[in-house]
C-alpha cells in the first residue's frame, strides 16, 4: 500500500512539473511570435521599402494595414474633392495577383490575394517570416486584363495571370448569375497583336478553356427581362414610396390606387409625371430619388449630364436656323425655357374620366410621380408696399389683392391698364379686362414702376424726334432738287 501511494505521489509531482514546463514553453512561444520582424516590399505598390511586421501577421493583413496608413498620409491636408478622387483612383492601381513572396532561405512562391479574398483559401495568404520580400508586379489595367460580361454577377475587367482559365474569370466576376437560365456557353473574342483581326471562340463552360491576355468574354444565357422595375410616388398621397411595375409599365390610375389614392389637400392641377425629358425634371428626380434611396453612385454628376444634354440640344436646333437678328433674342429665351421646363405629360384632373388620355396613361420604370399640396395663395409684387403671398379668396379680382398688399405705391404706373395678371399655370400675361378675369390660386399680380421723366429724359426723346424730322426733311429736299 505504501509503495502504491509513493508511486502516485511521484506521478503527481511529475505531472505538475510537466504542466509548468508546458506553460513556460507556451509563454516562450508567445514571446517569440510577438517579436517584430522585418519585411521588405518592392515593385509597384503605394509604398516600398522595409517595414516592421509580426510573425502572427498574414500577408494580406500586413499589406492592407500598410496601404491604409500610406493612403491616410497621402490624402491628409488635401481638401480639393477632384484631387482627392484622382489620388485615390491612382493609388488603388496595384496588383492583387501574381505577387512574388521570397523567403530568406531562397524559397519563392506566387501569391493570389484576389483568390484568397474570394475563396478564403489561406494557402494564398501565408504567415510572414523574418526578412521576407514581397514584390508586386506592374499592373496594366488596360492591356493585361480579361473582360467578362453577360450572365455573371460582377461584369468588368480583371487582372490576367498566365495560366488563367475560364473558371478563374467566372470566379473573379462573382460567379454565374442565377437569375439567368441555360448558362452553359461562353463567347470569347480574341484579337491579334495588331488589333485588326478577331477570333471568336464558342466554348462550353464545363470545358474550362485556357485564356489569353486581352480576351473579351461574354457568358451566354437566355435573355432575362426580370428587373427591379418601379416608379416613385411622392407628395399628397396616402402611402408614398416605390411601386413595383412590369417591364411594360402600369396604368397611372392603377398606380394611384396602389398608393392609397390622393389626400384631400392634393393639388391635381399641379401634379406631374417626371421623366428624363428636361433638365429641371432630371435634377428634381435625381435629388428626390437619391434622398429616398440614401445614395446612388453615378459616373457623371447629374449637373454635368444635364449641361451636356442641354448644350447639345441647343446647338442642334440652332445650327440650321434662318432667323433675323432681332428675332434671335426671343427665340433663345423660348428655347431655353423649353429645355428647362417641358410640358406636363398628363393632366391628373382628368384621371376619373375613362375617355381621357390621362386615364389611359402608362407610367414606366424610373418615372417619378409628384403630387403637391394645394396652394391657396396669390402673389402680388412690384410697386406695392407689402409684396408677397396673399390668401386666395374665390371671386375676388386683382384690385382686391392690390388693396390687401397696401394699395398702389407712389412709384406705381398711373395707368392701371398696365397692371399685369400672370396666370400661374401657363404663365400668360393678361392686361385687358382684368376685372372680369377669374383669378386662381398660384396666379401673380405685377404692378410696374413709373419711369422717372426729368428734363434730360424729355430732352433726349425730343432730340431723337428732331433728328428723325431733320433726316426726313433732308431726303425731301434732295428729292426736290433732283426733280428740277
């Protein structure tokens, strides 16, 4: 019994020493792993040289941290948005594939970080070792690429590495897009070195053909018309937001029913369907849609797109015109207004009339429907003491609103015939029979100013008349002389 007890004690003490040794070994290992190492970066990267790393770091972690720090330093202190975008665009041009990793013992391997990021295969993202050298190849994003389009999730250009196959490019493009049917063929367009001859290769996807630099690939599939077709409805309706439609669109009446109908304060006379026909509507649509979706990336700003479109239209319309010089000013005004504001596509006040064009109008994908609130005001401006909006009163004529605005100022024209009522909807100027005119909400009343007529004003007018009379008299005298 004593021998057994003694043996157990020896085993217990030995176990304690073994655990202590293992603990010390683990601590020593952790200390060694936390010791900094030196890694050198060469080739085409945002920074090159020797940098501090750790044995616990993998290559992608090290490069990502180094890039972020270098980018922050490059962009620090720069406020020009265009310059910032240009710098960011340029420094992102570095290769993620065919990276060379050299160890101090002479071992060398090729690293494909893009493949690691897409597949999570850590064989493409090894741990770093002391005195490792990472060499980034030159990155030609115009020639040394393959492009892919068609039934893939992320069409675009991708860096080419010798030995790439069709399956590699499909992987880089986010895989096949399952929204398409019968995806089994790929069309490869291959140019010769001079770029003047094309070879078309029809390949079975399962055969996984080898590619060449510059190949242009289209993954073929049956055409799919399933899209996120929708229209945005905003304003005085019960349930504002997006309404999904088909590829052919949806009847306007059905769209309004889908959003719960109009509110009681909706102004149907000013409601409109916004389509990309003119500049103000495009900006309005872009702004509202961006606010509704939070953010939308565009290659060109909407302002740039609208400016280019407007200038193109103006040049096209004026290239062959034959107007006289005195007509050009008015033509340019009317043409600018045409571009800035097109006529409404539909009259919402006629929606309940089954025989009207409005009841048959079809809204399409991307359209924006705006239903404003009723505007029960008339605006008085010009030579009145209190210019501004006045509450609309049915049946009252223009004189009522002028009185509400404080009456005519001393600087107003004496002749009330020159007071103008501007109809808010069609912007038509009315000067005759204003007392009988039926004013409406949104109309304007303009009181013009009396032009000061001092001595020099009258003298200049008189001088002009005398000049004309003198010219006529001279002509008459010359004709009389020639007649003798």
